[in-house]
């Protein structure tokens, strides 16, 4: 199962920020979005996680939306990273 780096995903949500700032803002977003952190923890996420699974990325998308860097393949219902 392919994994995505937490910071890389954070920069996709905050493309105008530095890697470090994007990561900090993204972690804060995960904490303040009601229900998101709870669902992520059920999927194995911890606050120190550096890699995210596809399941965890899908949970994030469900709560805060998709980024411009990946899309859902309608035919297979899988997430395709650009």
C-alpha cells in the first residue's frame, strides 16, 4: 500500500507556505476539525505520524476536501496521486 508523506500532503493544502509552516498549519487543522482526529486515530494515525495511508488520506478528504494534487478515479474509486 503506497504511503504519502505528511508534510507533502500538508504542502498540497498550503502550497504558498514553507514545508514547516504547512505541516504545522495542517496538524492544527486536523486537531480543530470536529471528528477528524477521532476517525484518523481509529485508522492508526498518531500525532507524530510522518506517513499517511490511503485510508487516512480519504478520511482527511472526507472532512476538509480534496487538494488539487490528486483526484478520485471514478471507474475504480481509488485516489490517484499526480
